[in-house]
């Protein structure tokens, strides 16, 4: 009976993956999967490794677990599979989490894998490695899986699964870029809902820490991220990390952390470790230039002082953010000033600065009355809040093309491209700005310590028992 149930479970997973190619609201299918699948409670997620030859996996396990590993093969019947053991860490609730890194992957292959906890095997899943520098990524933000009760978890998890299906019908996706606030209260049940769709186990799922992820302590449990760097000061929930895919270096920052010194040192080390990578993309939660929420402008101004000089000095091409829930594309900016405008449908060659994007929330549209303001450094915006926009970014050695879609709409909402010629020379960062930035970064680092003390107090008041030193540093 157990073997028969296993076969049916694998069939259901494959069926759901097939259904995901059609942008329909498959609530009945998701209900069946939610009720039948043990996978939804495991929180299985696949995330990027350092480069295309690696993938990172994690999942929850019972407290009495003694071993974990991944079985992986290029054969759908799992012939000649290899076994890769992982590390076991403890979850906040007292049970355990598996962390497995699979290396030596070959570009241009389809891999099949199962997650093994002691003798218990998960369903079988598959993923593709990209052969060249070209690949497509889904960029979203503020998913806000919500665990007020079982219905809200299901509703928000199903809605996110539907959005993944819609996006997957438009492009051959290989990566999900999520710019923070995956959860509403940072709860384990919310992250289990986040990883509910089988697509979270077939696409590399890169996340960054949002302010709502910091409301709980479970964010680092479900994640298994490459090249993590906590620096001197970091959030209890984690720090910065980087990975390479194709000809792009992705730098994922915890923008809740005001330690500009740590962010600077992290970006410098990552760039030095990957000097020949053409494209540099930063992903973080907080919007720097959108200007749509006036009472947050003081926070944005502080973050601009800390982070914008880093983008300028290290010639970052594109910054992907969220937080404001309001879609916008900035001008090409350098030293806070407009280098050029970004027009819908245009190609920007040798930009000479950075483009900052804000993706609309895909799970919690804000209510707004009247006109929504923009800053004077925004090229493209939207006149309303919505939870129906997402972005597909096509990467190649020649260009980055960003295309924004509305769920279910046939045509693109916005599209633009960035290109560089071989003789492109980035602007030179001045000595004066370097000196000033180092001073600001130090002040930000001191502020970050006091900010973490405040967050530690908030978590204690909410009933979390956490170590003071780990929460502050």
C-alpha cells in the first residue's frame, strides 16, 4: 500500500507540474495536492549553489532523525543515482532541518532527485541546468504568505502557486528571485506555504530578508544559501550571500541591516572573487528611489546614503527591490543623479549608472486613495497598487531584458533592455566619495547594533527564546 501511495504521489506531482504550463486558477488541483501531499509540510526547497554546477536543498525533519541525503540521477528511473549526504541542524521548534549541497552538476542536463530522511523518501522532482549564459528568471517581491489561520495559509499559498504557473507559461524559467517579505509574520507555517508548489523544487529559489521575515525566527531554517557572509553585524535571520549564474553575479543583501561597512566588504569580496562576470545584479528588500510612501522617505534616505555609493563604486547594473508594493523603474542613476531616462521598449547601451526596480507585491496589494506619488528619479511607474504584476528577466552575455507582465494578460506591461559594448568603461568612483562613504558606513554599523537590540527586544516580547549575542551580532 505504501509503495502504491508513493507512485500515486509522484504522479500527482508530475500532473501538477504539467498543469502549471497553463495559466488557469487550479484551486481544486491545489486542494487535492494540499490534502494528499506530505511534501507541503516538509518545506522542501531548492536554492542556488555557488554556480551552475551546484544546487542547495533543505527540508524539515522529525526530531529523532539521524541522517539525511539527496539521491540524484540524470535518469528518470533513478538508475545509477548518486547519494549526497547533508548536515542536520535544529529548527526553532525542536525538530530538525536537512541542509544538502549537490555539486559536480553538468550544464545542459535534466536531473531527477529525491530527498531522503533516514529511510523515508520524498516524491521525485526534477530540474534543468543551463548550458550557456542565457537563462530566464522570475523576479517578484512581497509574496506575503499569511498564517492567520489555515484558510489564509492555503489561500495565499495557492495564489502564489497560480502566479508561478502563469509565469512559467511565458518563459522557460530556471530561477526565482524573491526580494523579501516572503512571509507576513516570519512563521514556519508561512514558509511551508511558500514552498508548497512543486515548482519551488524545480526552480532555484533565491530569497532575501524582508522586514516581515524579521518578525519571526524561522527564515534561516528553511533556507540553504551559498556564500553567506554575516559580517560584523547581521540580522538574527541571516546575512548577505552571492551566487553566479550564466554571466551574471547576484548579490543578495539584507537591507534591514544598516551596517554599510559589512555590505561594502561583502560586495567587494564577491566582485573580487568573480572579476570576469559581465553583469552585476543586487537584490534586496527596501526600495531606495520609488518615493511612493512619503512617511518612509527618511528610511529611504538613510539607505541611499549607505547603499547607493556601493552600487556606484562596484558598477552594479540592476538593483531589484520591493517593500513599497508599488511598481517602478528608476532612471539610470549615478551619484543620485539622472544619467538618462528609461523608456518602455527601449534598449539602454553602456548605461553609465544603475537602474533600480521596485516590483509590486504579488500577495498584498495596498489600499490607496488618490494619486500615488513618485520621486523625480522614476522613469516608469504604475498609477495603482496591484498584486498581479511579475517580471521575467532574460539574461545572456549580450543583454539583460526585463519584461513585466500582468497575470493573465496577453501583452507585456513594460519591457526594456540593458547592453554593454566590449569597450565600455564604467564611471570612476571619486576619492572624496570613498572617504565620505566609509564614514557613513561606520555610523550605519553603529546604528545597526542598536537596531538589532530593539529587534531582539521585540522578538522576546513575542515569546521567542533567542540568544542575545546571536541576535545582535
